[in-house]
C-alpha cells in the first residue's frame, strides 16, 4: 500500500495503511468500474442494477463518494449521505435516527487487505459526524464476504426487518450498528419526537414479501399454499448436487390452470421470482430456487385425458407421470415414444421443460418430436396455447418448439397435446458383449452402415452380477462392455445385418427373450454404477455418431491422466453419453477435488470439438450455465437473452439459470 497522500484520511487495518478520500468527478468512471466488478463477482445482477451502479454522478447529488486507494489506484468505494435527513426508499420504515451508507465495494484484487473494514469504519464516522445514532444497512443473502465483514465489525443482524427481495429475487438481510457516543455529533440533527418512533409500517409494494404472501392468500385457496418448513425444504432440492442459500418463500400446488395464471400474475406484480417444480428428478438444478421466490409444484395438475385414437394423440396436464401416458395409450394399441430412464418417476412437464430423451429416441426422436401443442402461462399470468392438434402446422413462429426445452425461463407449461405412435407388433433384441470400451465403440459405429434402424441402441458396462445368470455366464466371461440393440422392424433381416456389421470385432452375442431383456433394462435403468463415498462430477454430453470412438478414447485418456475412476452408460445410437468421473472421499476431506471439475471441463470441450453438445438430455440448469457460451457463442446467447426479455420483461421466471 502507498503512503497516505495529503488530504486523505488513513485507516490502519491488518498492517496496511488504507488512504480514503472523497472522489473527484473525473474519477467517477473508475469508481463505477469498482462497483460493477465488486457486485457482479458476488451475484448475478440485472442490466438495470448495473446501470444504477454506473450512475455515480447521479448518486453524487445526494451522497458523498468515498474511495480507498492502493498506490493511488482506486480499489474500493462507499457512499454516505450529504444530508442527514436523506432517507433511502428501501429504508423508509426504519427508525428516524438511523441512516445508511450505500454500495460498499472492494475490487476483487484488493480483498483481504482490510479495505472493506476501513471503508466501513470511515462511513460509520461520517454518519456519526452527521448526528446519526445507528447505522442500518441492507445486504444480500448471497454476499457472504460482506456479511462476514459487517459481523466482524460489530453489526447485528435484524431478522424482523428482512421482508424484501430485490433485483430479481435476492433475499435482503438487515444489519444495524450503534455508533459510539464518542463518534456522534454533539447535538443530533433529528427532532426528539422523531427519535422516539419505532419501525413504521412495512411497505407492501414490489419486492415486499409480506405484501406478496398476503395478496397470494387473498387470490388463491389457502389449501393450495404451503409455507411449512418441510414443504419449503423439499422444494430446495432435486437429484443434482446443487445447493442454494436462497430459499422458497412459499410453495403452491394449484389444481387448475387458472390458479397457475393467478399465482404468476401476482408474482409478476410484486416482482417475486417463480420456479416450477415437477417431480424433482432433474439432474442439472433446473428447478431449484436460486432466488427467494415462489415454487409452483405441478403434482396436482395430473389430469390424463382419454386417448384420441383417430388423431393418435392425447392431452395431458404437466404433473402426469410420464410412464402413465404409455400405459393409457397401450390400451388403444399406441405408445408415447420418448421414454427417459426416469419415466416411472418423472413428470411430463419436466420432460417438456428439458426436452428429455430416452431409449427410443434413436428412432423416434426426443420429446420435442412428440409434442403437438402446449398450453402455457406467460410471465404476466396470461394463458396461451401454441401449435395445434396436427402433425403439420406452419402457421407463424413455432412457439411449441421454442418452449419445449426452455427449462421454465420463458413460460410455465401446464398442459400438452402429445403425439402417439402404433405399438410395434414385433421386436427383436441382441446383447453383444465386448472385452473393452473402444472395441464396443467401434462396433457401435459400424451398425449405421448396415442399413438398419434400431429402436433402442444402448451401451453400458457389463453388470458385476450378470455372470451369475446361467444364460449370460459364458458370454460375460472376459467381457467388460455390452451393446443392447433392439429393433421393431423386419427383425430377422435386421439381426443378420447387425451381426454381419460387427463381425470383425471380438464379441459374444445373446438373443434374449422378453423377460431377459426386461431384466437387463432394469439393470440399465439403475444408472451409472460408481462406488459409494466418492467425490463425483457427472455429465451428459452428446456427439455425432461419427465422433463416438474419439469421445470414448478421450474419456479413458482424461480419467487416466487425472488419476480418476469413471463410469459410463450411453444412448450410443444418438451419441449421448452419461458419464461420471469419481475419486475417493475421506472423512477428513473438505474441498471438492479440482481434478474432477477439470476432467469434466476437458470432456465437455472435447465434445464441442467433435461437433457435439454440452448436454443431450439433462438440460443446462445451474450445472452447465457457465459452459453454454462455449457452445453457442456470445451473439446467439445475447439473442436468446433478448427473447427472454421480450417474454419475461421483469425477469421473474426461473432467474439465476442460463439466461
């Protein structure tokens, strides 16, 4: 740190002399840079919030702009009021002899040097000199460093005042600090009567939590609104490992589409974030509340309407469990083709939100290929229906496809018309076992050249217990990987062509009956086999079939180079690989191993080099939002954000995710 320059006030913290002085107008651009880099390093902020941070000249009309210096470079800032009677709108309800300082910011490069504590100390002294008796400030739940700083200085948290969310749903925490009498002006410049006032009525406008909950209770049946701790806790988790400090304010279980519209309209009015939860089976954190907001649980929207046999379609509400759709369709000789491994527990609304895949996608396509029409609630609470009941529909922009896979950031999907297909009259399966992964990959890559179209085409490690089944014992001996290939076409011809295509590769083949095939698929649906008590980094990249072998080679090479174990199950026919790197976890371990994230990053980058994608089925959610730009580029990302702003101008729908 530099020596204190003339005219600057110095604070000595942690062995450093921190010069603090009032900024000149010429320095406002640099102050703005420090404010923006400090706040954006802590949390995602809106364009409007950033614009407010940059408007230093505007703030200077009511506040003094103080800066901390390091070698004459501005590395921190804080704002204190010029007039002790100035009251921030966000603090109108505090006691009249309290005042706040604003925008405490420290450049990330200068943290750990006492800059923040020195700025707080200076701001407290400035407020004391104005006759202020107590400092009252707000900070964000996510701003852990700021919270720790305030608490170490002596600020006390005031939970009874924490009634607001700001800038897209961040929960506001309130702190106060009683200024020592020695730092107060001799005669406080506040009316003695005003000084006796207690907290004024809390505002109930935008961002007000009590106001929102009150309005919600007046507009919906009380039985649909849940605020108990168990319901709120359940809403915080899916099947990903993502955890968030921000929490749900309430959970609703609407029974009608109109109730969803009312809830979303109310949230939009109060600028409260909205998160939609299906069955909670997501693997990317897409439905987890990343702000303090409202969770709409669709489990009670579970009407499954009769199958339209003539149109080969069915209308379903978002909370219907996916497997129930095919069960109903089967009574009419039809089936719903997209069948993720989670079909028995996942909801169709969640499948639509992520454009889920499944076993039959290699032939029949992903969820988007089976959605004819959607009913959705927009961010203002209005209800629209996209598409139609026809397979052919080229009227206007295809909003059905846009909403399918949009992960709840554009609208709340509440109902769908789905395309059904005739149940195959026959099918035949082969299970081919190989000594190593690359050999299995090369064989899989040959099958498209055999002029066959499998309806299921999977790759997995040979399960440890499969050799105990006498039917599989000989084939499993010496083999580690297996392809499961099923066809619902001309089965004798298909089987012979597949056998001919993979003949050059060492393998053993079994032709399972229906019961044996169901057993093998039950093993497949159990997921990726990896040991317990491990650190893990998973993913579901996908590559074109031509890049499959290169991807498998990279998987093995990356795991070996980083000293990690790995597991793999794959929808190999469409190049979608469900991978997991793992390493042992000991009771004394506290930090997530850096090698795991590095290995995952390298595998994702390799998939992009091969013309693939960062996610084939699970979605972007929170888990992959930092990788999306690498795939689609900055211009396309901005275009997607523009669509988001057009459909959700207040940013209430699933904030904090990839858009």
